[in-house]
C-alpha cells in the first residue's frame, strides 16, 4: 500500500515536470512566432503579475468572479430547495428552466451591455447566470431525492420545519449541492474571461485580448498562464472547503463499506 502511494505521489510530481520540460523544448526549438520561448513567457509573467498588474486586472476579475459565483450559489440553493420540496411547482417550472439554461451566455452579452451597461454589474450578472443552473438543478434533485423516511422521522419527533430543512434536508442534499458548485466554478472562470473581452477596460480577459491585438505574445501567454494557475488554486480552495463541510459524508460512506 505504501509503495503504491509513493508511486502515485511520484507520478503527480513527475508528470507536471515532464510537461514543463516538453513545453520548454518545443518553444525553444520550434521557432514559431505564436509560441515564444517559455523563459520569455516567465519573464513577462514576473513583470506583469509579480505584482504590477494585480490591482489593475487580477483583483477586478476576482471580485467579479466571486460576486457572480456567490450570487448564483444563493439563488440556486434557495430556488432549488423550493422546487425540490414542492413537486407541482417543479413540474410547472421545468420547461422554463430548461429553456433558460439552454441559452448560450455569450449570446446575452449584447443584451446585458444595453440593459445594464458596460460596468462590472453586467459581467457579474452573466457569471451568475451561467453558474446558477448546475447549482439549481443539483440542489433540486438532491432535495427531491431525499428518502421519505427522513421527513417522516422529523415529523414523528416534532422537529420544527426550519430545523428539519437546515439539519435534515439540506444536510442530506449537500453532497449534490457541492457537486453543482464544483461544476459551476470553472464555468464562472470561463464567463469572467469572455465578459471581460467585450466593452471592458480591465480584467484578465481584457489584458489577454489587448496583448493579442498588439502582438505582445509573451504577455498574452503570461495572462493565459495566470488563468490556469487561478483555476487550479480556486479548485484547490474549494476542495478543502468541501472536504471540511462534507467530512461527515465521507465518514458515513466509509462506515457503510
């Protein structure tokens, strides 16, 4: 067992190192205009993101991303609990939900610019729009799929409705809720970048697009590199939060096995 775990850890370290070496060799030998040497990209990364442009572009992007994501979590969980508990309302709203979530969010960019403006509010609204659907659907399915025995037990013991909702239904549905949030997080990053590429004056998407337009390719790749690092770190933080909140769930599954 220990030997297998050691092999897994070695592979986790070795694979990224091999990828970096491969990129280094390719960019230094290919001689392509669109693929500057990796060392030039790293110099541009140091120049731009340690720490000159952090308050100018990174901070506004993070504020928009987290604002839109948290709004989507709030709306998705509240509406998902309501629809999960009320079957007839869930059936009536299902066609509307399926219609709205099928609309590509980038297609709403012109509308949000006209209706809301070009400030951060439009970008936050688009991020919230694209993130709310996986959270809403997972919450709805999680609440609706709770075993009737749980609700009946809560009624037998005369547990107040609010306590039953918070400590029974939401707790039972929390693994699916977190699954929806995990799905929504990369969508938030994608929509953040797309929204900042249109009618924007700051943000990571704006920086990458402006670097591409001026053929500052090392700067462009440094922005793309930062987006990858940002996505990795956000997923890491989310994973740690999820493990802490759902520790009881893993313990219950381990006991059942």
